């Protein structure tokens, strides 16, 4: 079954996975040209929904600028995160952590929802696919047993029959005792269904970046300009030779439970590293250029009207943010605030989850 999902849903388009071989070095610009003057424009409502924190509205410089040289911490962060442009967002509530297995289980038990990875593809959906490939499953990271060139991510990703949110790495795995781990193997419609049930929604890309910055202006990371301030690990990322072995120097080889690393300035956990998170925006690499060309300040941008990834123009992709436990200084450093990921909407992996937001005026249900 290795890579059979390529036949089914074009999983060669998991270019969001751990970074793209065509990405370039990047760094968040800290020049006066892009320096943000953060103006919070909304006070926190009096009562907080359970598990959420108030993110005050404000204006900031969004994106990360490719500089062509970067530092050893910043290879391949992505060249689709420029030009840096001014954005203003209104205040909103945001989940403190990514949605956990415990929370998603409650949703499934209440609704009977079946995720995309649990549904077998049909011949009608994929008329040219061999019958043996029409099986339910999902994409799973598989470390290599030796060093490999980092120009073909299919070397470390496999389609695994029986992999889904209950069995993130395949049928032999499970989530017993992992109630506080982020739920993974979640496709975009799965995340959207949960959010609707909970009386919430998925964040826009602008909301995610504003929240990730935690009140800081023009910093490289969600916590400042040093990757490990005073030698302290601030996020769950990859250590060791990629993709051979994660040595777990940060305390976790692979996925970590939520909230095991320090929160950012808004009290949000794991906004960088651990799992990528879905945003509601369609993905286009030229969207930032469109906003910059329009001039002025983009107010509550919702993303482009339609998706386009020139490398796979027939696939519908939405934005991912935050990076994952696979991000590293060899292949993907998208734990840098302002950088972007992307994913085909019906594709989940074992390093992709989500969190929700809501406006102050709406009521939270479900949870």
C-alpha cells in the first residue's frame, strides 16, 4: 500500500508536510519599514468560554520576508509569506490549545461523526484507481533507516490502511492514555464539523498569526528572537538527523501532549510546533501580493476567493499554520512566526490538527 493514496487523492500534494524542497531561507523582518505598532482595539469580555482566551484586536505587520541568507535556524521557511503587509483584526476568543483527543471523542460520541480517513473511497470518486487502493486510511510519517536527500518527501510519508484519528499511525496504534494529545489525522471538513458543533469556527490566517505573535512585534518566533532563550526549549520540534531519527532532546520524540511548553504572551500553547493547524483561508502563494498591491491596511482579511497552488493547480488547498514536531533547521523551519503551510482539504496526517475561535457575541455549544 505504500504511497497508494497518491492514486486516490493526489497526496503528492502534501507539500505542506515538512516544508518544500523549493522553499528558500527566510526571516521575519525587524527593520523599521515593517516594525509594528500594536494597537489593541477591543477589551476582553467579562466571562471567558471554557478553555479559551481573549485575543484583543489590533494592527500588525503580517508575513515573513525572504532575505536569501537567513541563519542556520532558518532554512526553507517558505517564500510564499511575503510581501509583509499591514493587517488589522478584531478581537476574538481562541482555544488555549489544539483540540485534544478527549475533546474530539466527545464530539464523535455526541454526533456519530465519521472522519474522512475512516471512509473508504469509492469507484465513483476515483474511477481510475485500482480496487485494492479503495480502502480507508491516512498518511503517516515513516522515518527512514538511513540518510536520504531531502528533495523527495515521499521517502518519509506513506499511506497506511486503517490510519485515522483513533489510530494515528495505523491499525496497531491507538490513543489510549493520550486524551491530552492533540487529535490528528483530521481533514479540513472534519475540523469544520467539530467547530460547527462547538459553536465556533476555524481561525483565519490573519487571526492565527496575530494570536501566535502574542503581543510581540516583529519577532522571529512567537516568544522572541532566540530559538532557545537561555537554552530552554520553547516548542516541540525535531532534533537529530531528519528524517532518520528524532532524538527528543526537547523532551518528546514525535507528538507531545498539549501545553507542555511555555505559553505565548496571550496564554496560548503550542502555536508553533507540535502539530500544524488548519486555517479557514484558501491557499494562494500570491495572496499577500494582492493585499499589498491594494494598499492601506487589510481589515479582517478572509483569504482569497478561490485556491491555487501552481505546483498542483487541480487540488483545493487551505492554509496551515504553526509548523509541527517535524519542523527542523535542516528541512523546514516553519515554526518561524509569519511562515505558512498548505494542505489539500481532504487530507489529514499524523502531524496535523486544529484549534477553534469564536467572536465575543456568539455562544459556545457542545463543549
